[in-house]
């Protein structure tokens, strides 16, 4: 049955949003909706204009016999700032401080709304890069990696501290952990999880001393992989003499009240010009 134009617009918009970076031929849409390619092109122009106006992405077109279109799910800088500012408001002044300078974030990272916002913002930073995979460490970073990978339309890779026998042979590295830099820990990655020479984006939920991130960097060296960039959601900068230049953070903890277990946060250096 031939679809009405209004129906096509809704269906095509939904399809594009669910298939970021996939090149979709005009022939596919034309046959699906029993419409001329010229009509499909006009529909796509309407969708493109709306996406750009809303700041949620762009449509890239390919001409020729095999021409088509693909959705690039970018978020403009103004919207990025607004989305993370909402998260700052959610976290600021809340009772989240844990022993050892850690911060409770599981409730936030368990909400699809925040994961969607965080994934879109981080992924927007790497839209122009040829990313092969998004890497994080188990377990708290997994939801973030999954969200970022979804918007980049690439797999995500999980580094573990307790490998399972089902993962097969692994590569392991030792790294220095803890704010006092005296504790040595080990992380591992299954050899089949990461192809040699991959281009990788590293993400994590929380950074205090940066030891975990340095461990993942060391693992990437073992695979001759290229680190495209590193982004963390929350960084605790209380007591630090300077902010690390090895990663960018969406949010920074600027002050803590140990008696009340509360934190005060601000936008991170992700938004620095």
C-alpha cells in the first residue's frame, strides 16, 4: 500500500534516527514507499532542514547511481552545554560523596535520559574521526560506552580486572591506582576483543587520580592501537594542583563537604574554548 507523504516523513525520520552513519539508498526508500526518487529526495530535504534547525544532526547525501543518504547525529555546542548544565544542576549539592573521594553516580547512569544525553554529547566530539571502537573498564563505565558507541555506530570494548574463562587468552598490564600512587593493580583485555591497530575512544564515568585511564592507555599500546581521545563524565579536581591534559571531563567536582557528604560541581574542561 502506497504511504502518504506525512507517513513517509515519520517513518523515514524514525529509520534514520535508528541507523546513524548507515548509508541508505534512495532506491530502498522509493521501493518501500512506492514513491519516485524525486519525491524521496524532497522528503529528505525537509528532514535535513528540521534536524539542522533542532541541532540534533545532519543528513549527508551521496549522488550517482548508488546514491543515498546517512544520518550524522551531531549536537551543536549550545545544546551540548545545555544538556550537561542540566546534569550539573542535578548533581550540585547532592549527598554523593563516598569514602576515598569517590562519588555515587549509579542512579544517574541508570537513567536512560542522562545516558542518552551523555552519549550524544561525547560522541559529538568524535564525529569527524574514524573510530573503530569505544573502550571502557568494567563495570561502571559500560553504560556510557554503550551509549557513545550507539551514536558513533561502532562496537564497544570492555576492559576487565577479573577475566572470565569464556574470554579466552588475554593481554594484561599493571597500573598505579589511588590518589597516593602507591597501589598497583592489573587490568586485562581479551585478545579477540580488539583488532590490532584499532582507533579507539576511551570513556569512563569517574576519574580521581587517572590511574585507570593510564592503564587503558597501556593496554592500547599492547595492541598497537591508536587512542583518538579520552572523555570522562565526572572528574574530582579537589586537591589537584592542575587538571590533567590527558582527558577531558564533562563535569568537575570543585568542592566537597565531608561532614555532609555533599559535592559541588561545575562544567568540565570539555567545554573550554
